[in-house]
C-alpha cells in the first residue's frame, strides 16, 4: 500500500530506535560524549536504521539519511498532521482515530480511495512542507535557511528583510519525500499525487506578508517586510472546506503518441477539478458500525449535540440509532474576585448537565 502514513509509522519507530540509543549515551548524570568516535557511531547507526526501513524507496532512504534532525522534523510534521486531522474531524462519524501497534496508523480506512483518504494525503503533504519550511527559518536544518530569493524583488514603498520562511524548500522536500512512493500509472497513485499537491498549494497560497515600520517618531518612512507561514490550523480549515466539496473522479486514458492518464469528473455535468481541489475515486466505507478489519470504531458511545442539525448532531452522528441522555455533575470556576495583592480567588460552582450519548 503506497501510503505516506505507513512510511511515517516506520519513521516514528526509527526515531525511537535511533534517538533512544543516543539518549542512552547522553543520559543524565553522565558526561556527554563529544568525541569524533561517538558522532561517527551515531551517524553510522542513523544511516543503517534508515537503510533497513522496508517501507522506504531508495529516494526516501536518501532523504532519511540527510541527518537525524531531518527525521525529527518529519516526526513533528506527522504528529501535527494527526492532531490537525483529529481536530477537523472531531464531530464527524470518522473522527480520524488512530490504531496502536500497526504500520497503518489509520487502520484500513485509507485502503479506500475515498474523500477521507484525499484529505489525509493533502494534509500530510501540507504539514510536512510547513514543518520543514519552519525548521529552515529557525536554523534547525543544515540543508536550508531563510528564503533569500524573495529579496530580489524591488517594491516601491517597502523593502524585503528579516527572515522569510522558505516554503519553496518545504514544498520541494515534501514533494521529493511524499510523492516518491506514488506511481502515476496507478489509479490510486494518480489520485494521491493530485491531493498531495493540493495540500502543498494550500500552504503556499496563504503565505502572509508581515511588515515592521522604521523611521523617526513612528513615521514609518521605511517598511521592512518578510513572508511568514500561515498557521497549520488555517491550512486545515481550508482543506476541510475542500474535503466537503471534493470531486468524485475517474481515470481517463487518452492515446496521443503515448498513453496520457487524467482525472476527470465521474459525471460530465460536474466541473473539472483544478489543482487546489481534492479528488476521490471511491465512496467512503460505513463509519457507523465498528469494523475491526478496517480499524473503524463506529459511533456508539460518542457524545452528540441534541440541538445541532450538523454532523455533530445526534440524528446524524448516531446514524439513526437514537441516543441516551445522562445527567452528569459539572464543575466550573465562578464568582472570581481580585484579592489584594496579588491573586484571583474563585469559587467552585457545581451544576447538573444533560449529556447525550449515541446508542
């Protein structure tokens, strides 16, 4: 299964193995080994661990071996993507739940070429580009730094300065790493490549220009500006909207000297998706009932909102099975007041609240 998350699970194991051994050498209350031998030993261990990962293609192994810092950045990107996915799907029937002790972190859900798979691939590619670009600007990677190319422009009323975050390098690394295992001659690979790029474009298209004024008495005679990455939450919100409007497509082959494979709308009356849209090839599986084989937990026992008509409402989230209302004790701070000097004193107010749970 050519899935980015399968690779990331393996990389998480790599980080545990490599970094665990490293911290054993530099444990508390022991002198830090700074000799060339220790560095060479760690470097060799790191490269051997990358080489042994069976889920990586050759190009991914090369990127993995760049440095142990790069592996940490990839791990951070993976965790941020999982957290953002679970935030965006917190009220949905599939809430982006993960499976422990598995190389398929989302169970078998991504075996379906569904809109959920489209979202996860787009978000993972975006998160990796975002994390790598941010690590570059913070000086955490030797392979990159701030984006110097942006300074070649000559705007009228302001000038480039500061440290612009290098989204170009972030995109390049994400494309190099994430896309390496996808086969454009395969239907799933063609879909994943499209969604990966859509995720990266969601980051690039929301880069922000930030300026700081300089001059006598706040005259702002000179403005120094730089480019800053958007918050990943904003990217997640954008991709969530595109998930809702994802295009159901099919693969069309055309022969013009050589076979050309394109994604086209399943129905001719639907507009052709552009490069920022998410696309999917199959309908989603049933998320209402538990499915151990696919790692689907179902919605029984999930908390629902009785008054909502949205996805978090009891009617939709409980899949028509109904719900139970339970009364729970609720505590919160109340009647807070300032006490001289200098603290705030609050009382604890207790109340009973209805709690609705899916049958």
